[in-house]
C-alpha cells in the first residue's frame, strides 16, 4: 500500500504530510517520559522486525499479493499506539529513502495511512475486542488478529479516498477495488499478527507490555529478524501488491513514472546490481539494521520533560 510519487495531487500530498508531522510530534511528546531505557531495545527490535516482515509478500488472489503492515502488532508489543506510530513511521521513512519503496512526495500520506490511521484503528479495535472477549491472555491473539485485519481495510479505504480526491481514479471504481482486495490482504495481516502475539504470550512474554519482568535477551529476536530479512525474503510472491494491482487494472500505474522524485541509492527495489538474490538478502539485513539503529537511537535521544 506504499503510494508512489504522482499518484496524489500536490494539495492532498501536502495536507497528508502536515497531518503526519503533527501526529508524530504529538507522539514524541506523549512518549517523552517513557522512551529511554525500557523502550530503546524494544522499539529498535520491533521496528527492525516490522521492516523485515514487510519484505515478505504473500499471494492473495487473482495475481495479487500482500504484505504485513504491522501497525497493530507494533502498538500491542510496545504497549502504546504512540510508540507504534514511531515504529511504523521509521520503517516507512527508511523504505522510501534507502530503497525507493513509496514515493518521497507521498511519504506523508503513507505515514498517515499506515503509521497513524492503521496503528490507531488496530490499537483501539484490539483493546475493545479484547475486553469484549473477556480480557484473558488467551483472547488477545484473536482480538489482535481481527483488529489488524480491519486496520488494513480502513487504511486502504483512506488511500482510495486520497486517490479519488486527487483525481487519480474515480471514487466509484477505486473505492470498491481497494476495499475488495485489501479485505483479503487483511486476512493475511490478521493471521500473521494473531500468530505472532500467541507465540510471544507462550514463549517470550517479556516482550509484551505488562509481562516484562526482565528483558531476557536479544538472541531470539535478532535471529528471527535476520532469518526473515536474509532468507525468507528470497521466497516471496512476485505478484503486484494490492495498490499496484488496482493501479494496473484502473490504468493509472504509469503515473508513478511521470514525476518520480529519485534519491540516489544503490539499494533501490531491495536489490544490489549484479548480486541477484544475494543482493536481496543483503538489503534486507541492511534495512533491518538501519531500522533498529534509528529507532533505538530515537528512544535514547528523547529526554524526559523533567530531565
């Protein structure tokens, strides 16, 4: 669902960018007294994991693939939608700047859709459903899975509205097209999110809020990130993702090449010229490492109000 350059009009992209900046500024302020010792390793590892997981495109239907957005997952692991916002925004910024994944001019809209709306919809729904299901530990994966799937659907509808307002595609066509395919992608999102939360509850409860006694070590999370980014990323669906498929079907995919803002990077499209699959593995590891460093550093640099 990464919007490329030229899919959005200047006013829509500008408004989304301003909204995203305001939202992230509020998130930093809300977390000022929480970031630091506790959040630094968890924020870094979560952000690196989300980056790695987003590299895995899974087949959906009719020649379309999807990938994890991770907003609900990040918010639940970090115990805060504000921290979830910072995690997903970090991933999106690094993807756009280092890997040409998502347009530079559309970065604000991508952050708004996935790091703000996606995170908050997923978080609020997960909290509500968890209470409705009894509030037990066993019900959290189901609540998180349903919430994650619906968050993808809402983020896709928001994206479709932005495209319609921009005049990129008629609302009567782009809304049902985006909604239909992202319902299916949401099933994948929900299954992955629920499965990961269930695993953490049973195996690594120290990585969940309210469960931490002592952070039990970095080895398992780091190995998981490296396996996903460095190995599993080689075995993914080559089918276009939801937005790309819709743009092909509705005939506006060529807009992505009309005014593309290019930041010179040898890592574009998650590859390194001449290295083939090895390049994909290397870029996955580089991206995950960058995400960890940026998120970890952010948590360390933000000083409490009373410091």
